[in-house]
C-alpha cells in the first residue's frame, strides 16, 4: 500500500507529459499539448508528437483540478523567500 501514499502527494496532482511513445515514429518522442475541447466543468487536451504531428494521447482537466493547481501555485509563491530576505 506504499504506492497509495505516493499517489496522494501534491506534486502528482497536475501531471503533464513531456514525451510519449509514438506508434508512427516507433520511439518515445517529445510531445506538445493542444487544447482539444472545452466542456462544462472540464477541458480535454490532446498530446501531439513533435516528429509526425500524430495524436499520441489525451489529458482531461476538471474545474476542481484547475482550482487546486491555482491554490497550490499561490501557496508555493507565498512560501518562497523574497530576494531582499536572502541578502544580509
């Protein structure tokens, strides 16, 4: 059950892929994310291979996940020391 503890860590809340396996290219390729569809309460993104532009996956982001990401970003900004605090 140790994997459940790992899955609940906040750094895995908003996972985005930087490379995925492309069937056409027969290799793991860098991908770019494209907004595919906006629905009430969620957005669907398509991952496109940068080599051949074929679709290699999708990601759904719900409204709740977007709000959580914004809240987490606000918390990390507040925790970061300011530049004038670092200098004596």
